[in-house]
C-alpha cells in the first residue's frame, strides 16, 4: 500500500447539511440552509436488501426563499462631497444631479423587490433610471437664507412580510450667493438741525441690513452728490456735520446715501433730508 492509498483509506465521508436514517429512509436537515448560497441540493440515496442489485434514487431539494436579507444601497456621488457633505449653490438649477443610487436584494420574488424613497419632505427627489437605479436630484430652487443645510435619509425597502429596509444618510449644505441687496431700515430720513452748530456734530446713524452672509452681507455706506456739508462713516453709517450750518445761506439740504455690500451686487438708495 503506497502513501496515497493509505491516506485515502483514512477518509471518512458524511452528509453535512442532511442526515439519512438508514432504517426508515427519513432525510432530515442537520443545519440551517441558505438559499442565497445554494438554492438546489441533489442527493443520491441507495436502498439495499442485501442483494447484489441495490436501488438508487436522486433526491432534489429546493430551498424556498425567506426574507432574511435587507436591501443594499450603493450610493455613488456625482458631485463629490467634502467631508461627507455635498456642497450646492443657491443658483444651481432644478434637477441638478447629486448622486446615482443602485439598490439590490439577495432574496427573490417579492422578498427581493425593492422600492426606494426619501424619508423627509425636502427639495430633492429620486428619478427612476432603471428598475433598481435612481438619480438623486434637486426638485426646487434652493434658498440659503431659508435653509442652509439638509440632512435626510434615502430608504430602500423590500416587499417581504415583514419588510426589511436599509438607509443611506445624505448631507447637503448650501453656499451663499449674493442674491439679496442691502435694505435700509428707514428709506427716508428727515432731520431738523440747529444752525451755528459745532463741526463734527453727530446727526444720525444710517442703518441697512443684508440677508446674505459673510462678505455678501458686509455693508459700506457712501454719500451721494450735494452732501458737502456732511461726513459719513463708511462702515458704521454715522452721519456728522462737516461744516457750520447757516439758515440764511441755505435752509434745506437734500442728498442720497448708497448702501453697497461687498459682494457683486449693489444696492439701495436712501434719501436723507437735512433742515437747518
């Protein structure tokens, strides 16, 4: 007997998933079956009464599906995220494409039929591309001043009973555009000022606001023409007298002030009336 024959003679064979009662012929399951690994098992059973011609039969075992696998979500971004967050601009158009989503399920039939939806009411939608693919797009114009960030879940749910689901978290942050001009708190100001005043006398503070953020909301003020008797702090809006008023020389001053932000758009006109 060579070494190969000796090694073979020590082998012991047995059924792992199934057991056969040699007397009754009853086949039983020895351990849990997984249809996703093997859907069909074929066994050959031999029956013998001691004669030289035993009978053989092939047993085919079909494993029925149980809804034991949750759907899978594969989210591939079209707009590359920064630290897990997609950056969008206020000026991005409707139907801006954010990501391609593919869903799958290892189960079969209704257990493997998957629907996909967005969990919250947000200005985004899923556009079906194929049976198992969707495009995540914007469904409305976005407004930074209304909502700066969106965090929502995409849900994939199968049709089993009970159904199983999987979620993917999406974060979208808006970048501010300079789409709001400054607005004066008082579009028209009328002041009464005594003559023979001191130079640099405080008259009023002109104020404007801007709904944008950052540099887009930084406001500078500028005097219009016919305002040589006045000084205006460009940053604070403080208006002071630069000369001494004389009612007999000039009774009324009418001029404008412009408020301009540091973005690309400017502004609003303020009419200021000064009486001396």
